[in-house]
């Protein structure tokens, strides 16, 4: 507003919105990949203590904790997926609105 006038418009960059949506979905995939790798790394590190004669040991404790971590990971993934879907929907709506408005100003 350097010119002193009030501007009433919204500038939307469709490419950036699409990139944001794709980036959020990549985070979900990457989160899943990283947590699976973490599980394998911990298992390898604790292998000699993984299971004792009674079926207890590190595995028993870790499996209990992993169930909690997995539920939290799933919830984060769901939230990111919903956010990505919302960005995608907003992008589609902005593009439809722009197309509609362009048609209003085209010559008949």
C-alpha cells in the first residue's frame, strides 16, 4: 500500500499451493519410513537383550512402547493428510474462481 490506496484482493500462487500439498504428503511417507528404520536400528542395537528365556527383555518393553508410538505416528499422519487435502481443495477452489472470473470478463 505504498501508493496510499487500499487493495482488496487475494494473490494465490497455484504452483506453490500444489507444492505445499505434495510436500505435506511426502512428510507422511517419510515419517513412516524413518520410524520403520528407527525400529530396525533399535532392534539391531539391542539384539543380544531382545528376548530372554521368559520371553521378556527389551522386545517386550519396546513392543509396548512401539504400539503407543505407532498410534501417535498414525495420528500425525492423519492430521498432515487432512491438511494436505485442505490445501489441495483450497487450490482447486481458487483456480475455479479465477476461471469463472476470467469468463465473466471475456467478450461474448
